C-alpha cells in the first residue's frame, strides 16, 4: 500500500508534528495527503512536498464544528483510493475509524496528547463524557497507535490494553542555527521566547507578570489561541507593553529563525490534569535545536529532559517574582550558560527527528506501507 491520508483538526500551518510525519512518509515513497481545515485568515500551505486538503467549515468551534468536520472528513475519505488512514487525536478518530471499518483499510492513531484530560475538558462533564465514550469504543479496537511521551503511552496501555508506541515531538536537526534577519529593536541577549498555542494552563499569565520584575528583558509570544485577548488585557493592565510582545502565528520555516535569536525559551505548563502532567511539548525541543537554554515546569517528562541533558532549569513555582529570579539566573550566570551551550549541542544531535523518525516508519510498515 502506497497511499496515506493524514487527518488533523487544525489548519496545517503550524502543526509541526503532522508536517514531519507527512514529510517522512513522503520521503519513503508514499503518496501523502494531509487533511485539515481552513480559516479565512489561514496562511497558504502550497509549499509542501506532499499534497494537502483543507475543508472550509460553516462552524469553526463547538459541537457543531466537530460534528460537521467529521461528517465532511468521512465522506471525503470514503471515496478516495485505498490507503492507510491516520487519525491525529481523538477529534478526527470517529470519521477515520468508521471509514477504516467500512472499507477495511488500515488505521493508525497518532495521539498528540491525552485528549480527554486536556484543561479545556476538565470541569465540562457532558463534553468530556462524550469524548470518553468515543475513546472507550474506538481506542481498544486500534492495532497501530503511538503518542508523544512514555507516560501518556503507559496511561493508554493501562486504560485500554493497546500497545501505544512512543514517537516524540522532535524537530529536524539544525546544524547551523540562523537568527532572523529582521530582529526587533531590543537587545537580543535579553529576549525570552514562548512559542505555541495560547491556551489555559500554559503558565503565560505568570510569565507575563514576571516581566514586571525584569525591566531589561522582553518576552516574545509566538502563537494564537483562545486566551490571547485575556493575555493582551493583562499586559495593558500592568503597563508591560514594552516588555511583552505578541508576535502572532508564524509559518514553520520562519519560526525557527526567530527562536534562534532568543536567549532562552520557556515551557511553563501547569498541572491541570493528566494531559499537562505527562506533557512533553515540542517547543522544548525547538529551543534545544536553537541552542538556547530552557526553563520548564516541574512536571515529570519535561523535568527528565532538562535534567538528563542539563540544558536549563526547572521551576517548582510559577509565582511571578520567583519566576523572575530564575529567569535572571538563567540570563546572568555566564558559567552555567557556557555549560548549557555545550550540552545543548549534544542534546540537539540526539533529540532530533532524523533519529526519531525510524520508529514512525516501522509502525507504518507494520500497518502495510510499502517503502
């Protein structure tokens, strides 16, 4: 089998994991189609080596969006040529699972997170129970599944007796990190970067308030999400407009160059359910590839990476003044920065997609991919 249909719920522009999977399978000789949705403000994705297909939806959020996206995806997949179907996360699994059953096609499940434990569902009993029912019906039936960390894989194994493999969110190796030519008018050695979705539980409120104690530094926030307006309001209320910049969503090819200009990166996920507790965000590895030290929350998977490779610090507290003190330590301890720089080069050579993608290819070969 030479065709692969990869379904995701987003607009493809900044989904680095889906892009890397598609790129790897394309490199194996597969005919790949990456499927998502399109917003009016979405960037084009016509620079990919593989094919893309994005659905325009009448509804862009809520139950009706998920319902009609899966209906659209179901009928689109139903009439394609035979191939391996890949559901990225639980919100694309219903359509993919049904088509795989009807047409007897191989189904691969890529769980980017512990979906039913995301903060957006915690406390929303009806919605969470709906997705739990979907999960309990479909996940035990899976033959080929993988996720992003050992902890999430083990949780799925215990819950559903399905042998989830682990394919971590490593970026491609940057041999020579290149800073962006159009830098902001601020001292680059004082730049802190956050990249990723602006969702609850990412520690962004604490990071912003910490900037009140860091008058010589600037926090650059790359990404978009449901709490962006709240974060912008927080910045204005605390008169931090010169210390916090919202950079918006940046195409993948440009983002790494911006990351390389920073002096450190942050990943401050809070313990809001099992998904965040077991998370291993891909931005940590983007920072490592950019050779900048990282500051992370004291959550097990994140702590393990930072302490194993000694590439930054772990914070037990997200209290803003305490956070500011740790940021100053990372920025100003020249001896540690020399050690971290050396270790970042070592980590970047090991924690890269070039080495991780072999696990992915093995999974797809077992699912029937001829490559």
